[in-house]
C-alpha cells in the first residue's frame, strides 16, 4: 500500500536533527500534499537541485516549497490550464492547508496574481503571517482545522477540505463557488443534492449551449464580479450552468 495514500493531519517537522530517512519521508509527504502524487521521473530531474539541497539540510521546508511552487512541475499541473481563481483555490489547499475564506481574500491574492505574476503569488502565501504562525520554516503543510472561524460558511468549507480525497477536487469550479451554485462536489464529481446515483438527466441542447456560455463568462470575470454574477442568475441559468459543470 502507498504510504502516502492517506495524508497526515499531524505536524511533520524537519529540523537539523532529522535523519536522512526522516527527510526523505518528509519529502514524500510534501509532494503528496502539494502535487497530490509523487513526481514522475522527468519531474524529479527538474526538482533535483532543490531535492538535494533539502535532503542535505541546505534549505528548510518553506524554502523547498517555494522552489516547488515556482517550478514548471507545479505550474504545469495546476496553473496553465485553469482560471486564476481555481489556481488560487488549489494554492491555499496545498500550501495553507485550508480553503479560501471569503471574497476579500480572493480579491487580495488574485490581485497579486494578476499584477505581479504567479511566482510572487506563491511567495506571498508562503511569506504570509498566517503561514509563518501555523507552519513556520520547518513544518510540512497539512489539511488543518481552526478553533475559530469567521462564519459558519468558512467552517463548512474547511470541513469539506479536510474530508476531500486528493485528486478529487475538481478542475473547473473553486470550492467557494460550487457551494454558491448549490452543487455537491465532495465526492469528486459535482452533482445536484437531489440527484441519485446512476441517474443521468437529459438536458436540451440549447440548455447545454447556454450553460457553456455561462461557465465561460464566469471564468472570464474578475473575482470581485463573480459572486455578484452567480447571485444574479435565474433558476434556468443556474440549472444550465450546473449541468455543464457536471
């Protein structure tokens, strides 16, 4: 059985006293947390220098995460083929161990991504006060729970995150938005709550076309406009959008 099949929710700390075996194990957990898998052979070559420095104690966990997050390995997997908001959703789950919490946070970090670029975004997350307080320089990020939440919605989103299986987070809609659309995506496939397993409702061609246009428009919107756009959809438009996301 893959030793990283179930991600640890317990802190894994790498210090100067850690043995080579402990560092290698921590490296595996870092990859499982951030890439949601172990690197392929050709990806190992790209990360070879950073891996060597980490295993030889030249750099700590946070510095290695920066190298990984800035690399083509991470960007190819999560950045180039998705919207900015979805990429930000992944970054917070991978590096912060939690879901995004509110439009203010989305706007702040999407602004960094749009104005400064992807590498400054990842650096901003890893250099943030929250990251430093929770993980510091030597703790491997992990899905985490807070004692206090800003709202019931933030609590529910964190619960969804902690129960999601890696590789089943969806490729189109960020966590916050599929909640707003009334979709159930916690099993890896987005469904309407009333849908039963095995049922495949027939959707008219015109509704599919409408849903495709709506989804494309939603992805193109500035994050500050997306919430308003979802709220302004008619029941027919929401249904069409749900169908195309499925």
